[in-house]
C-alpha cells in the first residue's frame, strides 16, 4: 500500500483523505485501548492534518524510509505519535501488526517517537518545545544544499508556551527558511486545563507574523483546508509558513472533545468500544455519550 | 607557546572546515569561542543563533540529521547545562553533533561564578552515547578537533579560556579514549585533564625533588575513559590523586573512582571544586579552591605516607 495517487481530482482526494482521517482515528483508539495508556485527545485532533501529510503531501518512499530526498516530518508534540504510527502503517512503512505492540516492552512503537527503533520517525521528541529547533536545522541544511526536500513540524498549543519554540521561531523567521512549514495543532486544551486558563498563547498568529512567518489559519478538521494550506506554503519563497490549525482536542469521540480528562488517559475496553462505534458511524454522538455516561455510573 | 585551547579550537575548526560537511553554530560569543574565524572563512556554513542556546543545540541536531557535522560552541556553562535539550535532541536522538564548551571552570578568573562551567562534565558524562573530551594544550586540541570530524556520535569538547603551556611534543598523536602518560613513576599516580594536567606536572616536579616518584596521566578523553590505563596505574602505584577544574561530583575524579571501584582497588583522592566559584585570577582561584600543583603534591604526600 502506498500514498494516494497524486492525479486524483480534488473532490475525490478530499473525500478519500476524510475517510483516511477517520480510519486513522479508529486505529488510534484501538492502539490506545490495547496499550492501556496514551494520549487520545491530541492524537484525535491531528487526524486530518496527519492524513493530508502522510497520504498526500509528504514526498516519501514508504518502503525506503531513509531515502535522502524524502520530506522530513518532525512531531514536536511527541506524545501524539500513535496517530503517526497509524499513518506509517497505512502507507506501509511499518507492518500493521506492530500497532498492537504500542508502549509494550521492546516494541518499535515507543510511547514517544524513537527514530532508532521505528522506521519513518525522524527525531526523538516528547520533551515538549524541542522539535521546531531540529526542523530549523534540517531546513537550513536542505536550503544550503539546494535539496528538493521540505521540512514539516507539528507542534501543540500547550508546548507553544515553551521558550525554545520562540527561540526557534525567531531564528527561522530571521533566516527566512521557506522550505519549513510549522503546523500548530491548536486543539485548545492541554494536560490540566484549557490553554487559555494555563497560559494563553494568543494572539499566536500575530506573534508568528511578527517573527517574519507567513501564517495561514484553517479549520484543521476540514481536510480540504489542510491540503490547500500545505499547497500554499509551497508558494511562499521568502519565509517559513505557519499553518495555524484550529482543532478540537479529542475530535470524533463526542465525550472526549475539549476535555482535559482525555489528554493522557486511554479508554478502557468498554469505553473504547463506544468510541469505535461512534467513529465507525454505528451510533450517534448522542447515543455514544449516553453509553459512555452509563459506563461511568456502572464504574462508580 | 602558551595558548588558550579555545583559540586552538577556533583555528582547527577553520582548517577542518575545508570539509563541506562541517558547520559552526554560535550563540553570540564567537569572539570568545573563536568561531568568528570560521565565520570569516566559511560564512555560508555558520549559523548565528543569538543568545538562545537551547535552540542552537536543536538546530545543530537538525543539521546533523541532515548529514552535516555541526560544531555548536558557547561557554561550557551555557551550552552543557542545557542538559535536558542535549539529552533529547542530541543524545537520545543520536544526532552526530559536537558541542563545544569554552571557558571551563574557575580558570576563567575575573568574570566569576555565573560564567564558570563547573558541572558540565557530570551532565555530559551521564548521557550514554556522549563522548567527553578535554585537551590540555594547543597540539592536543588541534588534533582532537581533527579527530571529531569523523567520530561517530555526539561529543562534548571542553576548552579553556586561559592560556595553557605546551605539554605534547612534535611526535604527539591524539588517540581517542587513550590516556597519555606524561611522567613515569610508581609511588603515586597524578591524573589531570585539560588545565589541571599542568598542575599535576607541577606537583610531580615538587614530589620528584623529595624522592617521591609520581606517574602523571593526561586523561584527555574523560568518556570513554581509559580503564586499562587507570587500572595499570592502580596496580603499579596503589595511590591515585585526580585533579580537575570542575565540581568534585561527576567529573574526572568520579570517572576514575568508578574504574577503581570495579578493579582490585587503590587509594583515590579527588581534588576538585566544591563551590560555584568567585572572581579572582586563575592562579589565585586554583590555589584557593585546592586544585593547584601545591595541593596536588600535598595530597600525594598524604597518600604515600598513608595519612588520612
């Protein structure tokens, strides 16, 4: 299995990517249930963008993860790597059977990205705030070499509070590395509370603009907007691009949405079945919530 | 001719910089770290990161992941004390980056505690794949930099602000991981690294005049340490005195003691800094903090006489 054909008409592409995003969410929930731990909220919020990247935008050779001219994707919000594993399995870089080993002893699928253990992972992240610096280094090297590949870095809104992100943003803007695309998965909630209640990062678009970035704001759950923004970034020639992707933490599972409770807790098997039924369209959001609440009552 | 190892580093970097894979990164200290020499010669492979060392370390990691060989330089305290970023983005990621910490220890003198790198070796040594090098003179520094071009894996190079006399002669060849025996002797072994190699040599002269035969080892590679050379010293001399311009915890002395603890043993005296430092001249401070030749000689005498 490889990435989607690049000659699809736009409507078909959008339709297929929307379905791919749904499938990534389903795999994600299955992985987290099997692992018994992990981060559903920030993985679900990133599904459309990850689908747009791995199934369409990134120039990759799925069976040759070390191909020198591949585009580089750095997941700065490393705790959300399960949805990337799902994408790597989908395009065939890693075997699908690996997904069931997430977070298990000796698994290639560590709880956070590990490039030595898992093909297709570019940098070890998970200590938040560090990925953009690595992406800038890669972009500087590629520009110097006039290499064809581009660098993409997905960050979280919570980690945007980290000083190192702004050190990297300032340098990238100063250097004008136009082969760098930052993607801010602005899912509004961090581990403990909403981002606005912990340490508001807004107006984050203006901050990046002030640092000489081109900024495009999108609804990150609209795959068409994801694709358009990624395409637009390729037309910018004098500065890096930030895609400010407005998303909903836990998107797709109604009772996880915008809830800090589901930042870093895996659903139980029963909860997972409800989540999967909702993602697979077997039950409505309302029914899903009812069944979830019933499970909570049983549990108490 | 006496020369600061930071200056030797800057000169060597320009020379190895003829290799297109070599990059230099600066955090607004280029004239202090001598990376300005590289900037003049190879401006297209020089990245000025500003006073933002965490980012500089990450950018170096990114360059390394793209196949470059980056040398990121700053004061030892400003670069190596960003341990957590180095652990993730360089160490655990296994990025082939070189981090260069100049202005090591209390030897920087007047600037005082805030600029003194005194815990850097401990932090770098604890990272599993990080090599730690500290050369003791111009020739050794030049050769260490040349070596680092083709070294595989992350490395930390520790350099001095103050000038150091030449120790090694024309025939010297730097050998990674192999301590250099500068003096023969069997009563006690004095082990130094970087600037303190010179203090060990001074002590050996003093002791020699008293009829105590002191072996002197220059441990330019603190990690991986030359366990064989240290075990041989323990077997032959039975008493070891280490001296370093670094905190007594986690540096050269700890590395030596770890080897000895897993051998047949020897008495080990660890001389190093136990404080954050203060302003003064390098000579004054070395004496006040107990790491000058006089203190090394005294520690050796006590070891030889068996006094506590």
